[in-house]
C-alpha cells in the first residue's frame, strides 16, 4: 500500500562500502513523531536507496573468467 508521510524527515542514514568502493546510500524517512522498532507495523516509513554504481561484475576465479556471460 502506497501512502504519503506528512512532514517527513530523515531519522537515520548510512552507506554501504565494500573493499573501499561506495555501493549505495540509504536514508530512513519517518513522520514528525519518529519511529521505533516496536512501531514498525503501526507507523508509516520510507527507505530511500541510492545506488552509487561502483559495483561491477568481475570474475571470481579463472574458470568463471572463461565463461561467457549474457545479459
């Protein structure tokens, strides 16, 4: 179900990095009264994820490197 969050604000944010590469940023948007783990099903929230595009598909082994990949 899609709904709006009046007076939405950012309650928390984080980023994922792997081997020094910036993979994505994430922000938790909540209403004016906030959100706790006990209220996850009672109050609306939204999670915004921004892909930073740093992750690429590279072969992990010589056998995998010789395999032809299709997309």
